[in-house]
C-alpha cells in the first residue's frame, strides 16, 4: 500500500528529531553526572571538614599547653584511630616527651611540660613501611585569645586521618605497612618529631618514604614539595609529577630543597622524607586568631587526596 504524504514527511523528520532527542538526553546525563561528581567530592571532603572544625573549635583551646588543649586533641585523634581499627604503636597510642625549655610567647609552655605524639599503624603484606604524618598541636592561647589553627595544622592532621580511614577500610592488605604519626610540639621547635627520631618506634631502615602534610587548606595555586631534589626522594616526586600531568589533580607541583621547617626534617636524617604544603588560598590566616575553620577552603582537597592515594598505589 502506498504511504501517505503526511507519513512520508513524518519519516523524513525522524532523523533530526532523533538527533535532538539524543542530544537532550546527553545533556541531561552530563548534568546529572556533574552533580554526582560534585556530591561525591563534597562527601569526600565532609570528613576532613568535620575534623578541621572539631580540632579548631574553642573546646580545643588552640591545641596548646594551656588547659591541656594538646592532650584534648590527642585524645580525639586516638579515638578516631581506634574507630578505624588502626593499631597502636605503643600500649595507648601515645609516645610521651617533655619540653626542653620554657617559652613565654605562643606557644607558651613551661620546661618539663609533658606532651605526646599519637602513633598508629595499619599492617601490610610486608614490613616495609610508608609513614604519613602531620603535627596536630598549635599555638594555644595568649591571654583570652585563641589561636585556632585550622590551616596550621588541623588541615594536615585531617588529611592524614582521612588517609588512615580510607586505607584501613580496604579488605585486602596493602603491599606496605602504613604508619600514621601525629606530632606534638612542632610550633615550639619540632620537639615531638625530634623525640621520635631519637627514640623511634619503627625501624627507619624499613621505611620506604615519609610524607609529612602541613598547611593543607586552600591550594588554588597547587602544591609544594620540600626535600624534592635529594637523590633518595627525587624519583618519588617525579612520579607524583607524572601522575599530575596525566590527570591534572592540582594546578602545579613545585619543588624545594630540604629545610628545617616541619616534622619531616629529623626523619629525613634517617630515611627518605618529603613535606607537602599547599600554594595559594583560601585560608583564614597564618599564626593568627583568624585561622578558623570557616576560612579553610577545601575546594582542592579531593584532588590532593586522590593524587596522594594514586601515588601510594603506584609505589
């Protein structure tokens, strides 16, 4: 039977209509996918946000020695590690040390004051270790003024806890044993990590790499790696740069020679160690009462953490 002109016109229009329909569906799918990615990123940074806000709350007294804010923060970290199933390196996760001298400016501390490092590990298939660390204490208080320390260094502490949470949740044992260290006394002259280096709880000869995270809010301009050019660390930073070149996790990865500016320093005398911090804002301030949780930008956080996770998988 012959087709009517109306039906023929309908058939002729169908290809264009199909193209438009598929284009519309593609736009909808892309929109939903973008929204899903956005929600996943928000979800992935939500834990870090909570930890940063908890550690930089007034209840922590600036994580200094006044009102034993450092011990309140250490108890918080220990509780989180226990929740993840991270095992203690000591009986109670703590390695105690005493301050060698009095300080009268923030962080204010009396000689002999006892503080603690918080130390845990997640076993791997071998006893070769990767150490991930951060300092958790801050400047404390000066009179009634609290130095909240969100950027310095509740942010780095949160990132280490987040990595501990994710790595310990895997049902398959990782290739390496992961050690998670949270140091006290950094603001007073990297006292806690110095004590750890002099009284190690691990065999430094079995450490493949130390990754120290300090100042981890913001990062609109990328990341900086300290001790990136030493023969024992350069191959690792090269790998990090290759991964970033492939996936563009961050704007750039800068390099600096070694410096005595964070907790990696004394550990680098015994094993390969790098220190990573963010470049650019946003963050609330540095060594200022304005360094609050509200000012800590985490828009780049998921990219940073994904880079670190993929880097660890490639080692």
